[in-house]
C-alpha cells in the first residue's frame, strides 16, 4: 500500500492482496491486475464460494476500467476469449531478465532402479549441478514420507476411517495421517487383516526425498511444504535463505513454485508426474501442462540456461511429446480445439450440484430430476472421486448448458424452489459453478 495525506484522510493508492482484496470498497479504482490468472487458488471452495479472478473481471466491467490478466500459462477460458477477440493479447517475448528458457529432458524410467523415487541419471545431474555451486529444485506434489502403507501378504492398505482416502506415513511424527481430515493414526506393526508382519511403505513424498538426499549428498537441503511452513513469515525467511544461496537443494510442493525467483537455481527435477497424467479430471491435462511450465520457470532465470528433468514411465504421452516440443501456447491451443469438438468448457457452461449426506442423498436428486428442462443436460448423480469425507457420502450431478446465462437462470430457479423439497433436510448441498475438478 502507498499512503498520501490529503485533508487529514489517508489515501491508499495501491492495494495488493489475495482473493478477498477484490471485494475491497475502493471509490476511485482505475486498474486491476490479476497476476498468474490461471492459478486455481483464485477460487474459494469454502464459506463464501467465489472465483476472485472472475469477480475481478466482472468488477472491471461494471466500473468500466481496464484489467490485466498476467500469466505464462493462460487458462483455456482466457485463451478462448482472446481467440474470440473479447480480450486483447499482449506478448512478453522475452523472460523478465532476458535469460533463455530452460531445456527439457524427458527421462524414461521404465528400466531404471529408483532410490526413494529418484533415478540414477537424476542423481548424476544433481551432483554435477552442485559441483558447479548451483542450486537444485526437486518438485513433488505430495507431502509426507510415503503415500501408501500396505500388507505384502494380503494387500491390505491403511485407509482413513472417516474418509475415502489412503493414509500417508509421516516419518517425523511416526504417524499415519489422513490428508483430507488430518486425523492421525498409530502405525500397526502387523496387518490388521491377516496378522502378517510383512508390511511396507510404497512411493515417496517430500519428506522421504529430503531424508534420502540429505544422506546421499550431505548438502544443505530445505523442504518447503505445508508441514514445514505454516505461516507466511516462516515462508519468507526460508525463501530468503534459498535466494541468498544458503541452500543447495530445495524440495517442495506447489507452494515452492508460485512465482518465486531463485537466482542461483539451474536444475529442476520433476519426480512424479505420472500419477496426474491419467486423472479423471476434465481439466487434468491443462493443469499438468501449466504446472510443468510453472515449475520449469524457476530454473535458469539469471544468466545460465536452466535444465529441467522430467522423470516418467510414459515418455510418449502427448504432454511429453507435444508440450515440450512446441510450446505451452500451441499446446494449449490444441487442447482448446479438442474442448470445442467435445463440447466441453469453456465452449459450454458446467456446474456441479454437489451433495454431502450421511446416506446417499438420493432423495434430493429424485426431486431435482423433476425440475430438469429440455435445454439442460444432467449427468448423474455419481459418487465424487473422494466419495467419503468426514463420515459423509459425497455425490455430484453434472449440469451442462450451452451458455452461462442459461445455467445461471436454471440454478436460480432451483435455489428458489429447493426449500420446499422434503428430501433435502439431511443433505448439505451447493452449486459448484465452473468446477475445477470432480474430487
Ligand atoms: Zn495382510
Ligand atoms: Zn480422513
């Protein structure tokens, strides 16, 4: 914020903020800038549900002021509006500091022996980078030590009692934790199903990689995830250390990649991309492409050209062959073309009617189906990807229309008549407009 005094009043010139800043009552607003417009955290999923990006666009329209949506990886919604000539595209042809974009290496790990999830070739590249006194970033979007604790005799898997979720082993706490409800459980030494003591931890998270690399390289390592960083001042002090070159290897989740600038960083390792490649989520590919470009963008931002290693068992997946060969924009345009052919958003409007109920919540959907009009297509109800959460069952109905106006009108009609439905009393429900996923 900048302050200037006039007639005893504090005049604020610039407001910088997260989601709620868009609701700030400013009287003389002249420009809005949404940085990283593609970022899904602009959408608030709890309490007052809204997309701060979309509300900003609406506000700029109502106040008749310009709005700039900044991004290196535009959302398909924004890209479509550029194509439709509703938005004007302004290109930044060079990286902010004029450095070369990073080079990608797709590392096929089908025949590799991994150590804590890391291939020998990646370890060699890390070693080489460290010997040049440069920094390394290892990206894995999974916190904890290991995401799967299972019995090798009967294939029992540790799961949360209240959620449809596998428990993640956390080494520091020596507990199995549910990442949905944060419940903690003791680690059984024998299988609760068959009493076998042949139990093992499968897969790696940030904590396992940290412990392994610490032992392997004896370097200064920092882990940045929501377990190590729980407030902004801690994040800032960690980032400061990393920028000063006090850290050799950074290991982190999504938290680490958002727009931070590490001058000495030249190697990025993306360790586990495969789990997201075949997600059921209709925005899955868009999200992974954005994530790769954003993570890669941390590398070689100053002088030296950066390198990005992507470990994968699917080296022929279009993400590996097309995204990296062409560039993100061309890849996104191809993806957009496909959405048009499939009548998917952003070429149609979609909303989910989400329910959570101690039983299946079927009654509400029966009442709902009687309100469906001919120009509305409804698919479901289907169980959400995470069906059970905190003891309740979650379902959703996909509602699709040709335009947003039609969808909004339909949703409003439902909202006004739903209070008279008997079956909704036990059901918690809401409309998820422009859903990000089906979880
Ligand atoms: Zn067992
Ligand atoms: Zn749980």
